[in-house]
C-alpha cells in the first residue's frame, strides 16, 4: 500500500519536474502522470528487471511523453541525465537497515527491502544534489525509524515541512510516517492528522479508499 499512500500526498503546483528514486516497476510515476498530465517525471531504478517492467508499464499506458525511466544507480545520475535540477523528489526507499533482520535470498527483494544499494544518507545526499533551491523530498518510511530521518535531515541541511503518521487502526501505534522535507526552508513543521487504514469495525476508512480514486 505504501506507493499508493505516498502518491496521494504529492501535490504538484502547476507544471513541475519530478524524480522518483527507486521507482521499481513504476507505480508512483504511473499514478502521478495519470492524475497530473502536465508533469515531467523521471523514474530511476537500479535493478534492470524492474526498470524494464517500468518501461513496459509506461508504454502500455501511453505515457512516454510524460515519464521516462533510467536504469542507473542514483550515485551515478548526473544533472544532464535529468534535464537539470528538479522540483520534487519522491521515494519509497528500502526500509530495513542492512545489518538488521533476515536478508531475503532473492536479491531483487533483498535490495528492495534492505539498505544495500540505497540508504537514507544517500537518498538525502542525492536529493540535495538534484533538487532546485526550494525543492521538496517526499518519503514514506517505517514510523519506528523517524529518528533516522530526522538525523539525516540535519546532516544534509533539510528541514521537515510536514509529517503525517499512518496507522492500521485508531487504537494501534503508527506503522508508517510520511515526510515532506525541504531545502533552504525555515518555516515551521506541520504535523498533519493521522491516516487510518481500517476502522475499528475492520473496514477500510473512507479516506484510505479515496487514495485509489482518479
């Protein structure tokens, strides 16, 4: 559910350029391009098979004029590869530290889940390099790792613009956090009302269902 939740929280202001770091098979670029036809989106994916799936999905949905996919390590992406600096970077990055938990024997799944090729520091470092001077970085991440996000922001001179916690139910602890971080910003951070996935009666909440509407 993470890509759908994150995509619903991206609110472009007119015609903007967007980079999706670790785009996988292209779910978020597809959603955003359908909802905001004026956007120019670049998806960056290090895994060859997934970047191939992303390209196929873009072609199948006739979005080649809106979205392009780069099969590349974010470390090697240059400004000329992205047609200059961008307005927004989005990422649903690997959420487990490299040395934590069981590493999946399937390399594709291991890279998607563990910080093997992309960690928080690299994400913020790359975002600082690729964003324009007032650019925004949107992330969805495990709520239990919010301190890692905050420390990375300080190290790379970002400021939190808004934070929203995602709960499975109202009476349970948050599972995810949505963070919007900005370069060169001194405005106060907004703590948004929480997002609940299920009601106490185990039905999807109206807000969660609304995330899937066009």
